[in-house]
């Protein structure tokens, strides 16, 4: 049975990689792109990487539940605030997540986010102002993981994505992330599909896919003595729309107390553009506080985006 | 009835000076002997009044029951006549009167019918003749047009005082002649004399009333504890007697003067005061004292619109049978005996002795005290329809009827003064002052040494109309009849006159002659015949059949004034013997004047004169397609014959009609009612004897030329709500024909823009921010048109950039101000750039971004132009 699981999973992932060869979508044709935003400040500070992150597992339900059985802590709970694109079209986003590592064998995760978007002016067909409206976006997800082999785990998330755009105009979709992950010594690797889900229909009846991708995550943790630790993460996404994106991030931790982080994302034609990011965190008696700041070029809408969060783990 | 007709005619002729009529002719004259002749314009067109005998009336009523006197005229045998004349309707003049129908029929009023027929079928005189020739027709006459006699005085409400002059025009419930016939008295005798004092024994007169003040004399209260106070009833009665005439305000009074000379004087002998605690019940005073006080203070007429109250009819009957007693009786006797005399019995007033006039009472009973006391004059009440007012007491003891009105229908009451204004009242109380007023006029004119109260009564009662005895309220008051009553002396004959033939008419001119007992002749009868012997020993009451006659009423002309008349419809080119005789109101005829011989002339055709600038016979009038041209045409007949006009228009563009205001026949040529081309309209005028003349009028309707665009209208930008601008369309569109164009305006968004066309100018107003497409179509009268289109943008100056619609479903418009190279970048919610282009953009050339391939969601749009960068949020659905 375990072999069957691996066989099926590999078929799904391979299909995900093969699919974009037949479909090439125009920019903007993917619905609910906010599903791909890294909300937690640890991931954001590291270029948005985190598929194989085992130190910040509270947000596993947003990306990869298969990482939970490898988590350092039994339970990780966190919440964050992010001001997304403050210089262009601000979104005040709050999010929360929790993950429970059950004896290193199973994992359960849940997460929620809500984004209050900037108000826009309603204009009629002749250009006459007719009021205003504040859109909102919401995401709620549940993840399960099973380490069915000592070196291999399987995780899956199911998420609801909602977007209210105008009075009486709300859109919804269901998405899932499915990953297979392994950890050997300090090396972690995961492969799977992200944000695979239902289509969203526009007012004119056209269907739009979610920004799904085949995802590969790699990570390596290095300890230098008792006080110094370094984590390096790499994520790569091959979107079904044909776009490719990759991110690399590094974290240095001193005495398991203070961390500094940096990363870079290459967005390409994907839904999240390129950016660099930095961040820091402190951890004390299981309580951790983290911040992240996105460094983007002058023309990027992501400039000045920042995130701050707190959590507790044991 | 005959006097009624006379009175109306006298009023009409007072203004017309001369007219032809047979109303003044003796009753015995038959319809065949004296056909109605005269100019048709003095008659109402298409209507005649007919009286049938009992037999024919029964047949007509049977036809009416069968479904219609006209459509079912089988039993009456009138169907052929109806068909030939185009009879439209035939209805009773006096409609079915309910419970009063028996007495209406008894009076023969049910036999009068008003016949309405198609005017083009026959002249009214010929129509009347057609009816008159039928067996069973007693009377058939055209209806003379009525003119208000109000011109004699300028009081604005006189026309509502039907009780003085009733021409039947106020409503269908007002019958012509149901009045007191006072206008001829005002015109010929007197409007009142201040030497005559009338004591009004009643509620107090409003001495300060604008329409009474000048004729108020004095007053005395006979109600203990009260001075003379204005009272509605007393003031109304007083106004009927002597409201001031010709003062430009309010109403007229019977003896109220003429504006220049004062009328009779009013004495208020107050016996009623309004009870302040119960205004519906007056406080009474001493009537006997009041009556006597009048006699002792100069009054010769005692006006009493009051009576006694009784608990039951039996009490009233008993009192009536017992007769009047008590101080009132003695006071009345005292007034009658001593009024106008001094303490020694010498006449010092205008009349020796007085008259006491009482209202009969309003109980609809055959009793009424004190009115039934024989020495007084008892007055019953008549409505505006020659019927006894339903409330009026009645009986042989009622001496005379006068209008007391009926306020149950509009303008049916008597209009007179009340404190502070005017009002309609009804009652024998209102009838009574009509008699007092006429009595005052008689004393005013005839009064003087030797004139007695008995003479007054004789004239007053003797001159009244007796033909309405069925009302049982005495004869009907006739002021003019009273003045002319007893006249037995015929007017002086006409001693010289001129006579001249005009075609088959003979015009005669003479001077008004005097009448020894009536001052002047009432009218003249003009006679013409081809048989000289027919005029010898002629009986004017029964004219020979070969004598043609016309009557002319004197009206307000005086003795010696020139007067003229015309005998019409004689045979052409024949010798006639003509003469004139005068007659008075009592139909006493003078001798026939000397007879003159006149030969009538041949008939001349009418003449047509086109009175249009630049028109010459044979020329072609050019009419532009949009023009409507009125061409006055004067159609005259030098012989004075009636003329009919026939128009052959030549095309649908020409219509013709008589213009009553100018007396011309007007051809109206409407250019766009016919196709362009040359046409001829032919106008033919034919007189009543068949002589005709025609005039051809050539006209050309020119081809139409469509309006053209001179210059296109540019798009416009308004910068604030409420901004206005005006466009003179003559700078943009021109009509080669010079026609005023009609502008149809289409505005794509009427919430944004309003355009009000005014002539050639369009007034535009910005209503809201936004843009609207405007299409203006200019059309001429033939609907040929041209169209201008432009856009108007009402742009919020605080918003240099507009993205619309938002939310967008397909195409997003990005509008800026002036045209500039503009970079537009559209980014998804996650920051992905989905559109990035640079192109010229302006207010009227917005960038159009195809968003159909974008997923529903939120987007950011960055717009850069002129060195500035703007970011807006939009939503794609």
C-alpha cells in the first residue's frame, strides 16, 4: 500500500509538470493569486521559501503539511499581520495557523487569513462616480500528514479561497496542496503540487484556473557548535500557466534565541513578482516573535511590504 | 309675451339704432302676410323658434316618445321637411317641469319648440318661412341675437341681474323676458329722482356700503335699545331699490340714478336687528311706528318685505280671513292717506298720498298678512323662468308678481347689496323692492303737484303683463309697460322721408316723431307694395298679403333724431309704393305717411377683392414649402344681399374660412400641405339670388431644400456641475429656404447633461460628472434633416484621471485630460504585471484595455503621464 501511495503521488506530480506544456495562460489569467503569498514573517524574510521548513510549522496548512512530522516541536501556533503592497494597493492581512506533530508520525494543521483591501471608487460606464467599495479576501485551510516510512511523509492541504469584490459579487474556490517529503540527516526535500483546485468563473462566464504549480522544495540545516545554526531553503515552482519561479532563503540563529534571515525570489512570469527580503526573530521560552521586510525595486508593487508575527511552540 | 318680445327688441335696437323686425307688429298679423325679412347676421344661425297648435304638438310628442322628434317624425308628417332642411334637433323651449308640468301645459308653453338645423341648408328666414307654411304651425321665427343692455351702465355685475334684464343667456334656466323690463325706462324716461323717498321698513340699511352710500338719506331705529345697524336683509332690499348706478362698481338699483344724477333716496326704518346671541333670529321692533315715521318724514313709498309668523297653516288661514287689524293696519292707512302731505293736508312731496308695498310671504300658502290687506300692494315672487317661485304665497289677493328668484340653481337668485359686499337672495322679500323701485321711478318721472298715489297704483298694476295669470301671483311687473300704460294717443305720423332703391331693397330715412302721452314713438312699420290701393285705409294689425313690411324700433333715439330702415327681398326692377307708420308700446298706430313710388333695381353680383400685398390678378403667388400664408379676401355685395362663398382650393394646401373679427374671407395656404407645384384656387361668391362672380388665385409651392451642416460641433468639456453654455445652431446648420428648423436632441445619458432648445439656440447644462454623446437632428417642415453628433464630458476637476467602468467586466477605459503619451500598467492583487503599454490618451480618446482575459479579482492600475504617476484600484468581475 505504501508503494501504491508513492506511485499515485508520483503520477500526480508528473502530470502537474507535464500539463503546462499544453496550456500557456496570459498574465493575470490565474484567479485568487493571493493564495500564493507567504504570510508568515519567517517565510517572507527568506524570499518566500518554506516548503520544507521544519522550524516554522504553524503555517504548514498554507503550503506543505508533509513537513509537520519532521517538525522540531510538538505544537506550533502563530499569528501574523502583513501590510501587502502598501505603496500601491494596500491589503491589511491578518493570518493565523497551528500545527501538531503527533509523535513524529502524523501531523495536523489548520490556518486562516483575512485581507481587508483598499477601497476603490465605483464608476459607471460613462465615467460617473457611483460610490465606493472595499474588497476582501479570505483563506481557510486544513492539513494532514502521515509519515508512512521513517524517511518519507505524505501531506495534503485543503483550502477554501474567497474573494469579495463588489456588492453581491463574491467568488470562491477550493484548492489543495499535496506533497511527499523526506529528510535525511540535515537535508530535506519535498515535491508536490500547490494550489491545485477548482476554476473561478467570471461575470461573463469564462473559467479561470487557480495559480497551481508543481513545487520542489529543498533545505539544509547546519549546526556550528551549540550556539550557531544555519538553515538554507530553496523552493522552485513550475506553474501550470507556464511560468517558472524559484526562491532561496537563509537563516542564521544564535543560541537558538535570535535569528536573522534573508532571501530572494525570482518571480519570472508567475503571480508573485521577484523580490528580495530580510527579517529577524527572537525566541524565548517557546515564544517567538518574527519580522520581515520585502526589498523591491522602485517599480515593484511589493516594495515596503512587511510582516510581523508571533508564535508559541514547544 | 308680446311685451316681453318688445322689451328685448327695444334693448337691442337701442344699440343697433336701426334694425328690421316684426316683433313689434300687432299680434293679429299672420305669418303669411308678413314674412320675416332682414339681414341674416342679426339672427342666430341655424336655429328658429316654432309654436305648434295642440294637434300637431300631440303628434310631435308621440314622435318624441317613439325615439326622437326628428328621426321618428312619422306621425307629425314633418319628415320631408326635416330631411330637406337637415334638422339636427327639435326640443321644447320650456322643458318638462315635473309637478309644474300641468300648469306649464295650461299656459301653452309646451307647444314652443327650438329647432336646430344645418345652417348651410337654408337661411333662418327661409327656414322660418318653411315652417310657417305648414298647417298646425302658429308661429315660426328666427332667433334674434341678443346684446347685453349693460352698456347703458358700467356696473360690472349688471349682467348677472337677470331680474332687470333677462336675455336668457345666463343659463338654460333663464328665460328671455323674465324680468321687470326696466331698461327702456332708464333709456327713455328716468333713472330716479332724489325728491322721491322710499322708506325701507326692514333691517337697517348699510349706509356706508360703496354701492348705496350716495343714495342713503336717513334712518331711524324702532328696535328698543338699538341704533340703525347694517342688516343683510334690509341692505339687500335697499340695493334693489336704489343701489347706485353707473359708478363702475357692484350692481345696479332700479331707481339708483345714472351716475351723474342721483337716484331716489333711501330711508332706513329699522324694525329688525341681528340678535348677537342668536344670529339666525332677529330682534324685532315696532313696525307700525316705523311705517308712520316714514310718512311723517317725507317718504311716499313704504317698502315692507316682512310678514307675520303663524304656528300653523290654520292659524294663517284664520288670520287671513279675519283680515288685518291692530296698529299696523292703522299705520298703513295713515301712510297711504298722509304721505307726501304736510300737517295741513297740502301736498309737499312728489305725490299726494303714499303707497305701501308688501311681500306676499314665503310659505307657499294662499294667505299672507299684512300683504293681503287690500289697500297695500301685495307682491308675489317669480323665478327667472316665468314660473311662480316655489315658496311664494299666492292667491287673488296678490296684486303683482316680480322677480324674487330661486337660489336652488346657479344665478337663480336676486343679486343685490349686503353689508360689505353683494349676494344672491331669494324670496318675496326680494320681489317686493322691485315693485317699490319701479314705483319710485314712476313717481320720479310723473310725480309733482297733483300726482296721486292712486295714479301710481293704476300705472303700476295696469301696465303689468297679464299673460302669466296661471302663476296666481298677479300680472308680471313691467316697468316700461307702467310708464306707457294708458296711452291711447298714437305717435305723430312721419311727414317726410327719403326712399332709395338698392337693388331689390328700399332704404328709407326719416326722423323720430313724438308721442303726446309716451314722449316718442316706440317703433315704425315700413310697408311696400306693388298695388297702390293696398295702402289705402291700411290696417296695420292685419296687413294685406301683397304688402311687404319691416319694423324699426326707436330704442334710445330721441324725437327729431334721424332713423332709417330697409325693406328687403322685393322683386327686382319693379315699381313699389312705400310708406311709414309710427306706433307706440300700446300698439296705437299713426296714419300712414305720404306714399312714395320707388322702382327697384336689377341685381348686381358680389365683388371679390384679394387684399394681399403684391397680389395682382393673373400673377402667381410663390409660397415657400414651410410658409403658411393668410390671404384676406373681401367679398362684398353692393346690394346688401347675403352672399355664400365656394372655394375650389386646387390642392390640399388651401383652406378657406370666414374671419368674424375682420369680416373678411381668409384663404390660408400651407406650403407643406401639398407637393411642390403650381396650382389655382378658385373662389366663387354667389348672392342669395344666384348672381355669382369668381376669382382665380394662382399659387406655386416652391420645392423644399434640406438643411445643411456648415460646421461640425466639437466635443466639449464642462468642469463643474451646473455649468451652462449656449450654442447658436445657426453657426453650424443652415436652411437654404430660411426656415426655422426643429431640433430633435438625443442625449445618451440624461443624468449627465440637459439640453433645452430655444429657437435656434441650445442651452446646455451639466447635471453630473460623466460623459454623454449628443446627437442633434435639425428638421424642416417637410422632415428633411441633417444631423450633428458630438460628445460632452463633465469632468471633475479634482479627478485628473478616470478609470471606468469599475468594476469592469470586459474593457477598462482610462481617461485623462489633454492628450498625452500615457503609460498604463495593470497589476494583479499579488503584484503580477498583466498589462503595460504606452499610448496617447485624452479625455475624448480614452485608453481601452481589454480585461476579458483577466481573472476576477482586484487589480492596481498605475498611470503615468506628464511627469506624474497615479495609482488606482480596480476590480474585474
